[in-house]
């Protein structure tokens, strides 16, 4: 129960952080429109400095793999049934991250959706898969940790055939009925 509450609190903190960032961006745009245009002295001062322009700030933190896993299997309404165009990118990313994480579950998984500990079980499975996947990447000298960077690295490895052993092992687990995925079949293709 504690893990479930902790994960929900973490999700709420992330949502609040993202909302705060959005508000800051909108306020900056609003106040920049109201300011007068810079004077010629200010423009000349800005062009005289040969410093490179400041890098853009990241708008949100990197998403943990276990968070993508947890959201995929516990969020209501389910991500795979969402038709909202605004979440299409997040849906696609989560789907692919979860597909790669499944390859690194040592014993398969059978979430019991009716169980009161289901969310805790899903979180533990996500943590296990994340640890295994990141260890696999470290073994290949890949330091990616966030969902986007891991996804990019895993796509390259999959395309080059480095994940074939993991895919075969996953298929054997499926054939042995060690995997019962509540997500529809179209979300499970590798």
C-alpha cells in the first residue's frame, strides 16, 4: 500500500512541476509581448558580446522507465484505449518503452487487476524490468536513463539485431503462459 501511495504522490509532484513550468512559460510570453522593443543601445550591447546563446532549458524532467510502466498499466482510463490527440505522443512513447521493458522481465508477469496490491505489484515489476534493462545498456556502454533516450538506444539495438535473444526468451515465456498482459494484442508487438 505504501508503494502505491508513494508512486501516486510522485506522479502528483511531477504533474504540479509540469504545470508550474507551463505557467512560467506562458507568463514569460505574456510579459515579453507587453514590454517595449529594445532600444538601439541595448541591441548593440547584445550584439557586441561574442558569447554563444544560452541553451534552452529543458521543459520537463526525464521520465523514469518504471513510471512509464506504472502509468501504462494503472492509469485510468487505460492509455491504450485513449483516443485523445493531445496524448498521442505520450501514448506512443509509453507503448514502446513498455514493450522493451517486457523483454527484460526474468519470469514474465501476470498482474492480478482485482487484487488490492495490484498497483504495488505493477510498480515492483516495472522497477525490476528497469534495473535489468539499464544493466543491459550499461553492459553495452550506453548511459541513457530517461525514457526518450533509452527508447532511442533500444530502437538502434533492436534494428541491429542485438535484442534477438531477449525477444526469443520473451516469446518462450508467452508460449509457456508466463505472461498475461491486460493490454490489447496490438500493443504487444515487438
